[in-house]
C-alpha cells in the first residue's frame, strides 16, 4: 500500500541545479534599434550596458513579472502602467503589504535623457542603481535579491534569456546586477514617439497650432512681450518638456530650511539649500498620469494651473521663477482666457502612440 501512495511533492527550487550549464544556447547579441524622434538630442548609453534585442526583451519580461515581489503579486509595472504613461494613477503607491508610500509614481518616459539621478529626490545615480531598490524596499516589493535570484535560476525561461542577453555560461552567473541591467535596458527604450501634435507642429513643422494653442505656447515659453510670461518653459524646456533638474516649485510654506515635511533632494544630499526640491517631470502625456506633483496632491490639471497661477507658497528654497500670476495690475497676469490658451497648448503634448506602443506592453498578455 505504501508503494501506491502519491509521490511526495517536491519544491522545484529543491531540484534545480543552480550551476546548470548554458553554453549549448546560442549567444549572438544584436544591437537594439533605438528610434530617436526628430528634434530630440542624441542619447548616451553606458558602455557597460549597451542595448541589445535580447537584453531589452529580458528587461521587459522582468519589468512586467510579479516574480520580483516576495509574494509574486507585484511587478515594476504595478506602479508603472503603460496606459498611465508608466504611472499608476494613484496619489501614492501601495506595496505588497498594503503599506502606502509617500511619493507619487513617476512617469518613466525619456529616462534615457536624465543625467541627474533618479526618483523624485535623485537618490540613485543611474538606472541600474535605481532598478535594484524596489525589490528590497519593505514598502514596495518587500523581497530580497538572494531569494529572487534563486527563483530566476530555476525558472523555465529566465536562464536561457540571461544567457542570450549577457552571454553567461551557467545559471550561477545570474546576478541581481545583470537583472538590473536588463530592466534598465528596457526602461531606456521608453522614449516619446514623436507623434504628439506638439512634435508635429513644432519639432517637425508638419502642421500648425491653432490660434489658442499658439497663444498658449507663447505664454508657456514667454515668446511674445504682449502676453504674460507663464514661467513654465524655464523648467519644462524643449524638446523633452523638462530640464531634468530639481526645484522647489512653491508647494509648501516653510519658515526656515528645516521646516519641510518632505525635504526631497536635500534629505539625500544633506544640503539644506536643496530642501524642498524635487525633480521636474516631463509634461508629455500629462493627460494620462494624474494625479500630479511628488506627493500626488493635485488630482486634476485645473488644480495644477490654480497652483501656478495663484497658489505659490513662500519658503527659503523656493525657486526664483515661482511667482503668482493673479494680480490684474501686473504684466504677467493670467486671466481666464490665458488659462484656456495654456490648457489648449498643454493638450498638444499628448502622445497616444507611446502608451499604445506594443514594444512597451506586457509580454505575458
């Protein structure tokens, strides 16, 4: 009777050979064809992590795979949804244990152009460094890399994918650093399509702004002395609609350098003159990535405009460009008509090709 009992179930990890040879699998890396939109500057790619077809493919799978989290319920894409311009459309993100973070999920568009550190506070110098952190963050995926790497070694597909992406010879060579490199390769491909109306009308000059859109452009970038300077284009510069710097945009009042609930960049650098400063995000696809600001405090674009027109707060590190525009006696006064023009221009920054691009979609669906 004993011999008739079902075989004991064995955890696949227990029977996995973590040093399994992979050299039987071809390694023939091919450069990834990265398309740069007209008007965008050339890109710089780290020489130790060149983009290849297999590297990007591996990164895309890892990005969308919930295997990265401790309970296999959350992936990178859980907080960075393609249809949300790679945000999660929540005020702040929540991890696998139901604990809410304190920051809004940033869009991942055009990260390849960012030279100044990642996250809202710039605490990771490179994409490779950034990709390592969410896995072990107790508020996010609450996993540890050692356990995750063992799962990847014993996975049906990942050892082959790591071999094709990086030329490893056996499963023991799968590391968190290679996983981070692959995720970073995929994230570097997330570039604006160049098909927004702004790109067509301004960068490629294939179309024309409407009168209202053009006035909004002139207010945004201060190109006409007879129109108010909205002070927008100093931070949201062409062509990326961000200068990738850190600024205090007058969100919170503070009497002194320490009087910030969230010190932002200053908490990372230890420089009090950088307290209250956060990364300037791109405005491409703002229609899809609400709510807005580093803490998601503004639910709508109207609330954002309210802030920049009449809601700027004073603090020691407030950027000098931040001024209220609600005084009718001043030349920079923005009335309801100007506001409508600004909104008309902002809508030209919508890039539906990007959020529908199959190259960026979930490979498991």
